[in-house]
């Protein structure tokens, strides 16, 4: 047995339940699983957390369109996410859901704590809003008048809201990033956050909404629900045993701070600016590293639910055709040989062994965008 080298806490982003997972999400869970398995083999006591993000305007609208309640909608999608994570043999220790009652109670306490200490204040918002990304933008941040993240149309929005004083902690975060070069990886992600957001100056962040109801209510102002990022990001501590009153359980004392948050590069801003500032305000240590992995491309663009260009894992994987547990290289090649008799002409003409896809992830470049194509999988299947 390997020597115990101490704790290792890693997370994926929690998958947003506005729609079923795609292979871009699946890439992340497979990559995280490979890291977790490696760390366990090295002798670390690993805690590996993943799960689903289940509140927000987009989910409320999708549920209304399906003529079911938001809770019924997220139950279905979260169940499918968990099914896929299990299908690809991910070895997570905790699959969390932000509709969990204990998480919701903790978020309410966090919001009240930040309000009581003056970090959150009440105001009103007027600007442009992208519903698919659930993001507010100023006119200067738009690209050709559209959302800079997904390229879709934005709509004017005006509503009463609570705001977090981001600028109060900006200098402290800049100092932390400069003195901890490992905090944001790869290096290119750090440069983007510094040059595009931190150095130009942070605007205060909207942390509540009144224009929809599917969210965690603000206890002391029930017309408001907690805006999705304060709810979602805090999952990394609420499910680890954090208590806003300081009575943290032993699991939290052992595993926090996280060693790695593994996330897609499109949400790096939320995890390297908003999240560490929330933690500073709460008086908690920052995660040791946030790693923004690249995108899986479809043509020249990323794959995402917002863009509607998804490839489902169910289209790609054959759960019955797995080389996991093969005792030799020859055993693994036995699966490949079966596919050689009729070579597929396109990626989705056939399903692929789960472990072929796992091996492709393991062999990929974790810093550059990539396309998942027929050639790559056929090559991997020869291993």
C-alpha cells in the first residue's frame, strides 16, 4: 500500500441543469477522474466532488416550456448527469445538488453574513442581460452588440437587486495572484483575468434577482432570490462541511482548501475572481489552484447547451463495450479488432468503448482547444 501523503480535494464544475450533459461536460469528469485515481495511487487521501447546479431563470423557463415544475425538471436532468458520470466509470466521492436542503440553508446564512458585514448592499441594476448565459453586461463589454460569451442577443434589464462590493477586495486578489503563480493555470488564463478584468477595475456584482422565482430566497427580503453564482460557487464549501457560524465539521477542517478546481475556461472568471473574493469576505482560505481546461470544438466553435450544437454521450459511448479490466494489451486490442471489420465513416456512425474515450482524454492537450474526431478515436483504439 502506498504511503499516506495527506489530503487532496478536487472538484469539477457542477453541471448546469438547463439541459442534458454533452461530451464537453463528459471530457471534464473523465479528466478529473484520471487525476483523482492517480492521486489515490500515489497515496493521497482524495476527496473528489462533482454534481449539478439547479437554480436560475433559464431552468425556470425550460420547466415552464415542458409544463412541469422546476424541481421536476432538475430532478430529471440531474439524474441523467449522474447516469452519464457513472457510465464513464468516474470515481467521485460526492455527487452534490444545489437544491439540497442543507446547501440552501447554508447559502441563506452566507448571504445574510455578507450583508450584515457590509459586503452586500441593496441597489438596482440597469443594463444588458443574456438569458442563456445568465450574465449581465455593460454596453462596453458587448461584442457587436451581443453577448461576448455565447454571441447571442442580449436584452435590456432593469430591476432591484443586491450587489456585492467586489472592488473592496480587488487589490488583495491581485496581490494573491501575483504572489501565487500556481493559482490560475494555465498561465494564459491568468493573463486574461488580470488584463481584461482585474487591472481595468472591478464593478460590483449583482447577487440577487427579482424577475424570477426559481432560486434560494433571501430570508430577510423574500422578493429576492440569490443569484446563481453565489449559490453555485459556494457548493465547494457547503457540501464539504463549512458552517457560516464557524462550527465547521471535521471533514471541512481536513480537506479545505481545495487543491484543484477543474473547470472549463469559459467559467474561469467566476472561479478566479468572484469565488476567491467571496472566500476572502468569509475569512476562508482560497483554493490552491483553479485549472481552466480547453473546449471541445464542433467545427470552429465550442460545444455548449447555449449554442445548441451538442453531441450527447449517449450518441458516442457503448456502455457494454468497455476494455476496462482487460488483463493485457492484447485483451484491449480484442475490442479494437471487432471494429476493424467495418470501419466507420463518421464519428457518430457507431458507438465507442467508454475506455477508448477515456484514453483519448488522457492523451489530449489540456491547454489548447481540440476537436473530437473519427481519426483520433480510431488511433486510440489501436493502443
